[in-house]
C-alpha cells in the first residue's frame, strides 16, 4: 500500500501485516483509516499509516449493512 502526504507528488510504502489482497481504503480523518481484504479481513490504522495497518478482524460476517452518513 502507498501513502501520499503532498497530494500525490511523492509516495511512501505503508507496512501491511498480511498477504491478502486489499480491496478498499477509507480514511475518516488524517490519522484513522480502514481497509478491507480477502476472506473478510479488516485492517485499521490510527497513525495515518505511519505505523502500518493492523488486522482487526478475521471473521466473515453472516450479514452486514452499509449506510451513508
């Protein structure tokens, strides 16, 4: 995974502790972000990716819903 702090002029690599394919990345602010991977895995960072993404779940939910804020 790559990270930019200057609108895409330069990029740096972020450590992801998994070999899973990541499908989506969403940041709620400059520090807290989430990513989803294969097999229902979820990843979270609270350091803007400085310390990498940590796996937060390995369970595949039976049902889920998405709502727009």
